């Protein structure tokens, strides 16, 4: 049974890797789309700052996911495993079709779906954290859109007398900084969700590791208030490696199909997205980096003219968002029922 727990921890890190792989476009699409960096250099840049987030932010989001959304009294290793499988399968489906859906909401939807299959609606700890998370499904892209639009207008006003060529040269350099900031915010919020899931697993399995010495003592935890160092480093390493391998199908959608970007637009979109995500991370709210950067890109495109935004592509992305939580939850619930039939409740 102990090795079953270790296997699930490994699968959680696999999800984190897929999260980085799937969401790498969020960090690099704009900087690739504006040709400030080539794809290989961009993924190296993004992966470095994904990992750097381990040393610059707290663990508020991890604590929210680990203990603030699902009743830990009903959580079992199979609930965690089912939630992870729901998120992984849905991520791979949307990656295959090039749709930038939310890995964050896939994980939360999968976790909730497995818990509902286990115990019904009493499994969900309805309250402030769920209200915040569900609200930010709508608010994060809107805040990103408003911030991207506003920042772009300010930049146009400040640099109105400078020639377009000179503006591009200035913002090619600034976009390196904005891309780094967005990659930092991506790692900060997304890696913590996996950390929270692992903590739920360790708390649910604490009796197995109580009193054990050596290697196994690191698995004994009774609260999500303190995140073990190995969980933090493991999660940030996995998401950085996933980003390093990249998700080129989604880069194309995010970098050029929603709207055409120049370095100044890339800077505005990334800065607006990073601001929104870091604000949510500060308050422990798990948000979607995909939703946020898409909203920011739309806001930047709308400063040119509304027709500059390809609303058909944006509409398909929104449908992927709407489907993510119920789809991942349904897959997770089915996985849990199959594990139950196999004798692993």
C-alpha cells in the first residue's frame, strides 16, 4: 500500500510535467509570436523562471487546494489518483486538438469529480475558496483583458511621438522582462496546485507513515499548513521540465491565431497577465494562466480595432474553458468507479 502512495505522488509530478508541457504556450506564445526569441530560446527562458518561482512566492495556493476545497475526511489515495487521471486525460485531449484549456481547472474538476463519486455533494467544502475560484473563471480573463487594453493605451500615449521602428526595438528588450515575469507567475500559481494535491494525499495517508524512520518519515504529514521542501522542489522542477519540452500546437493558437502581436503588444499582454496571476496567487486563489493570458491578448488586440481579434478562435477557446471542469470531473468519476470495482476504494 505504501508503494501505491509513492506511485500516486509520481503521477502527480507527471501531471505537473504535462501541465508545464500543456501550458508552455502561455509563457512563450507572445514572445515567439513577436519573434523576440526563437522557440528553443523561449522555452529555456520560460522554464528557468518557472523554477525560479520556488524561491520567490509563498504557498497560499497549495494550502487552498490541499485543504480548502474538498472534505479531507473522505479523501483516499484512489480519490487523488482518479482526480489526477481525469486532469491528465483531459489535458492530453485538448493538447492533441491544440486547444489552450486550463490545466488548473482540469485538476480541480478532476479532484472534485472523484470526490463526488466517492461521497456525493458532502465531499465538497462549499465556501469562500470555491466562490473565489469559480468567480475567477470569469474574472481572470476579464481583468487580464482590461489590464492589457489599459496598458496598451498608456504605452501608445507615452510613445506616440516615437517612430514605430524605434518603439519595436525598445519593447523587444522589455518583452524579455515581461515574459520572465509571466513565466514566474505561471510557475508560482500552477505548480502550487500539484503541491496541494500531494499534500491532500499525504494527509489522507498519514496513518501509514506514522512512526516510520528514514526515507519514509518525509511522507508523514498531518496538515497542509507546512509544505515539505521536497514537494515544493519536485513540483517546480516538474513544471519547468514540462515547459522545457513545450507544447507547439498551442503556441500557434496563442501566438498568432487570436491576434497578430508586435513586441509592444506582447509586453502589454504578458505584463497584464502576470499582474493578474500574481495578485490571485497572493490571496491563495487558484486561477488559470491560460484564461488570463488569453484575455490579456484579446485586450491588446482590441486597442487596434475589434476586428483585429479573431473572435471565432477566441470563441472555441471559451468553449474549451466551459467544458474543462465537467469533462475532467466526469473522467475522474468514471476512473474512481473503475478503481472501486477493482477493489481500490
